[in-house]
C-alpha cells in the first residue's frame, strides 16, 4: 500500500509546480472552492489525455505493474491535488 502511494506521489512530483501555479492563478481570479475544484478536475482530465496520447503513456506501464490502474492513479492524483488546493485556498483566505 505504501509503495503504491509513494509511486503515485512520484508521478505527481513533476506536476506539483504547475499545480501550485494554477493555485496562485485561482486565488487571484476566483478564490472560491467550487470553481477551483471544477478547474482542477478539468486539468486532471487534460493531464490524463496528455499522458494517454503522448509518449508518456509508457510511464503508465510501471504503475500497472504495481497494481495501480490508470483510473486509480488519476483519481488519487485529483484527491491529493484537491487537498493541497483547498488547504492553500483556506490558508490564503485566512490571511487576506
């Protein structure tokens, strides 16, 4: 279980900076939770499509060998990203 989570976090690592950049843009334009959830969901679908249609598809074989399906990988990424996004929004709202 922990190896799978570590592998999922390893997959999320290159997307983390992009996610934080999107979080900053969300705070600037609409610092509300629902629009940020919808934005992040659409971006997760975009990343899924990008990985699936490019050479990055080969990375998914590693996760399938670990027993992590593509659906589980991206849904876990979405949940992790939502936890980070909502905590970031709440933290920023507390100080603004």
